């Protein structure tokens, strides 16, 4: 990593160092809210787009050009490594990932082989091209957390209650841990491939892990997420951990080994800092739906997030989840400028 990149406001905040302004980026900043995204994606499936380096580079760059965010997030999907090792799945518009043969027994788990760099050459090519294009803007690599991947595989697609997932977790714990072990290895490999190609930070999106209670997170999830973060420690890049509905899990998530804990919109950042504990930066946490309101509603809410974020040892401004498709891009541009100006030291 070059010196000027390491000195970026985003990476400095992740390391809990002084910053010239609070850095800002948005989950799903490259996506359906941008008309230029919809144009380049037209006629191309999500998984095909993720495997086309020219498209990945263009889509990743679009919000950086439009909003001047302090970081770019690699355009991909959490199921890409599963598809790459041969899992029969597709992303159905309006639904999400759909798995042809759900994984519910030992033979299904045994079929989940390790991920090799040769399985995802388009990831390496895309990241390398992006690092050149971004120059002074850090690139965040990402992967799905093992609980969320397990849920998609077991349920066969998105689930409201994660019934089958929890049935395996509680009723067949040996099977559960074997599945989680394999997904942990795949996730770790996917993240290391991105860092090896030049990503400056990584984020683990365990989107649905808020479905479990703290005692169950500790028993069934924490050993695996801890292994992922420990397995990245030698790379020296900031590690971000994020899930939705994880207010009750923030304390135990703080133990998993990430440098930055992402907070959704349900818990104020000053309260989140107390729950996570010392030695971590925080990321978040404006409610994405606030951006659907007029600017005179958005501004005081954003200012409140900044004020509460000052309690944390480091703060990266973000939304509490991804940008909603109906968001006006001009609101995000205005919000980025506001965060930079209002937090300038």
C-alpha cells in the first residue's frame, strides 16, 4: 500500500488515528439507486456482471465519481465464492440468491470444496484494475459472513425466520459446525484473494446474524467469525464487521477480532460505543430511509450521527444498512459534502 493511500481519512479512522474529517462511504453505494448503474447492468445478470472485470470496475467507480466518497466498495455479491466452487445457485431479481439443491446433510456439506484463486480470476483482475483507477481512494473488499451464507444454503434462498438454519444449529450442532468450518475457509480465502490483489480494507457482511441471541452467537457463530478475522491479521489491513439487527450482539461482535464494528440504525453510536467496548472504531449509522425525506430532515439526523460518533475512538460515517434503490443520488452527494464540511477538524 502506498504511503498516501495509508494516510487516507478512511484508513486512519479505521486505525483510530486523528482524521482531517469524518470519512464517509455507503453500503450499496454502487447499485440500483444510480441511473448509470442501471444502464450498464441492463441485460446482464448479477452474477455475470460480478464475473466481468470491465463492468466491476465501472460500477465500483460510479459512486466514487459522483459522490467523492472516502472509500470504494468492491462490486460483487456474497454468493460469488459459492457459485465459483460449483454450488447450483442464481440471483433472482426481486428475490435474491436461490439455491438449486439446498445443503441440509453431510453429503451436501462435503461437496463444498475449498476456494482457490484460480476459481475467481475475475476478482483478482478487477481488484488490480480498480486499485490503479482509484489511485488515492482505498478499495474495500468484502465477503458474506458464514451464518448468512449458511442460511442461504440451508433455506435455499432468503428466509424471514431462518427456521431450517436454526433447526440444524440447535438440533445437529456437529453438522452445523462442519458447515460453518467450510464456509469460514471459503470466506477467508475469498477475502485474502482480494487483499492480495490490492484491497486496502475488508468488510465481513454477516447480514442476517441478528437473527440469533447473544448466547447462541457465542456458541455457534463467534468461533468461526473469530477465525476469519484472525486469518487476516497478518495482512495488516483494517477489518470491518457488520450485521443487521445486531444491537444485542454488539458486545460479542466486538470480541470477534475486527478493527471496526458496523452499527445499524437501531442503536445510537454513543450507546454502541459502550456496548462494543474500547479498542474499536465504529461505522454507521444513519437510517437509509431518512434519505427518502427532504434535506431539512436529513441534515439534523446526519449531524446527530456525527455528534454521537465523536464518542467512538474512530468513526466512519455510513448508513445503518445499504442504500435503498429509490434513493435520490443527489441526496447522497449532498450528504457526503455535509459530512465532510460539518466534521472538518
